[in-house]
């Protein structure tokens, strides 16, 4: 399966990036073809998320949204696996490329309010 992983940063910031650092090699060991797109390459003081050799990646902060989306589309993913993102327009635009799954790594306040009927 061709899996396109999308995250807000290419750098190890916290839990999302630790998860991706472990997930990406595991998916490749299961013979999935992978690509990685990210919105920014900051902070520069942090280590990059590990990508195995040959995994294409696209930096939206360098390429711009249009060119990044063109590269994503040209790669022809079977599924987009999205994580914390900054730009809702970018998130909306890539939904036309392939089916997408969004992994919410934090519980949204609105969900807690809806379930409890009042703020926590």
C-alpha cells in the first residue's frame, strides 16, 4: 500500500513525532511504500523525524502549497495518514488526492464539552 504521511513539522517536537519515528520504519518493514509531507522544517534545534532511504518527502514551507499538492498527487497514494496540522486549507485540499485518516493525538476540548454537557 502507498501511504502518504502528513505532519505539521519534519522535526521531533513531542509525542506525534516520537510516534512517527517508530511507525515509519515499522510500516516500511511491512513492505508499504511511504512518502512524507510536512508544513514546516522547524525548530532547527530539534532532530528530524527519521525517514528510511528512498522515502520521498516534500516541505510545504519551501515548495508552497500548490507545488506540494502536485507532488502529493503525482505520487499517487492509496491513503493519506494525517497528523497535527497547522493550515486547514492545506488539510482540506489534500482530501481530493486520496482517502485520508486523521490521527488526533490530543483530545479536543469541544469533544469533552459535548460528551460531558459542560466544560471540564
